[in-house]
């Protein structure tokens, strides 16, 4: 448009005169004349240039305003994009944080669940073990109570039970008690020890006096009964009675027997004449019906022992059985005291312990009843 205006300004029309586009109010119309002088020809040309300059300035102004408007819109759009980018970044961080927390929570829940399962299994195993032990103790106590009731009921004034009243036994049998009514070593003295707790053996044709040292050691042990042989009371009995009584020719087997008696895992059972040695050990080690496994001497063996659950049986002579039985009777009685089953005066319990020690001493010297 500018070029066209410039061309037109350079080539003015030959006929006619230019009229101003917007005549001012102060201008007055001049009468047309057929011809003009030189001054009249210059005036339309200046008016045309003024109009062109006005158009140019208006187009430039419009262009500048358009550019400024577009710049403002661009700035606004950029600000909005920045805000949206920040919002997207913030939301991404929130999502990542939530995902991490969810993973940690899931892991902690699984760990806690596994821990609870492990604890439940452990508690269940412990409870089952305690239940088995309790049932075993109940069975043992029921058997002992039944045996005690049988002994008490069968003893009447017209027909007294000689197990409950040793003074009624013959002189040849008064010094010994019948032991091992059942197989287990703990059951061997249930009848004798329990009956002594009911009716202690009275003095018969003998006098006795309490040894102050032994009685003091027993009293100290009675205050806090234990099976630990480090205490002075049990240490003396181990040295003077238990050790010598279980000291046989076969030293290795003697040590195993002593441990089994202490741990209450020794079993004694009668043997038929046709029974042969059973177990993994050789026949010469376990003995036989005609050879004692503890002494190694040729003897008639009516009983055999088993140590724990090994399944190996060892044939023993009557003398060795009497020595083992005497030690088992002693350990059974002190276990009863430790468990609180013996309710007697301290002095009576002391004399019962001394009687059991005397049985161990007699068995150690080779004295045993004929029933063995």
C-alpha cells in the first residue's frame, strides 16, 4: 500500500484536484476553477503525503500494539506452563512418596505376619511339650497314688501289711526292703519310700543317736533341696555311699549306670531263662544269664538293665542288682523331698535318709536279701 501511494504521489492525475480526506472545520471550500496556478498544484501533493504518513504511523502503531499483545499473551502462557510443570513435579513426588510408603508398609506387614506365625509355632511346640510332660507326670503320680492306696487299704489290724510295718517282719528280713516292684528305677522305691513317709521305722532292739554334723548338713540341704552334688550333704553321700556302691569291675559301664541312675533313666526288668542278649553290643560286653556284665564274674543273672532308650540290655547278678536298687531307693526318696511329697518332721526324714545309707553300705559290702 505504501508503494502504491508513493507511485500515485509521483504521478499525479492530469485532470482534477485532490480533496482533503478530513477537512478541518476552519477550512473553507474554495470555488473550483478550471485552471490553477503553481501554488494551487503544490497544496494537494502535501496533503497526499500527510495522509500517507498518517497511514504509515497508524500501521506501525497497530503492529506494535499487536506485538505487545502477543508478547503479553506469550508471557502469560509461559507462566501458566511453569506453574503446571511445578504442579506436575509436585504430584510426581507425592506419587513416588506414596508408592515408597506403600512398599514399606507391605514389607513391614509381611514381616510382622511371618514373625507372628513363627511365634505361634514356637508357642504351640512349647505348649505341646509341656502337655506331654504334664501327662507323663500325671500318669506317674496316678500310679503312685494307686499303689499307696492299695497298701493302705490292704493293711488292717487283723491282717497288717508287712511292707507298712517292718517290725512285723522276720529278723532275717527286717534289715532289707523289697525294691523294684516295677521296671523304672524311680518306681523301685515307690512302695518303700512312700510307706516310710506314712509310718517311719521304729527303734527295735537298737539305740541310735543323731550325729550333729550330718544332721546340720541335712538341715541346710532341706532348706533348699537340690540334686546338685556340690552341696555338702550330697557330696558326702556321693563320696561315702553312692560312689563306692556303684563302683564295679567294669569301670566304663559303671559310669554309665551311675549317670542313668542320676538322670532317672535306668530300667531293671526280670529275665526269663530262655532270653538272649539284645542290642548292638557284643554278648561278652552285655553279659548273659550266666555272666554278670558289671562284675564280669560267672553268676546266675535273673535281671537285666537298660540305660535310657539305647535298646542295649546288660545282665546283672543279684548282688549288683541289690547295690543299684539301694542307690535308686535313696535318689527316689530325696526326689520326693525335693518335690514336697514327704510331709514329716525333719528328724524323721533324717533317719530315713540314714536308713537308706545303711542299705547302700550293706549292699556295697555284699549283703542282699535272698529274693534278689
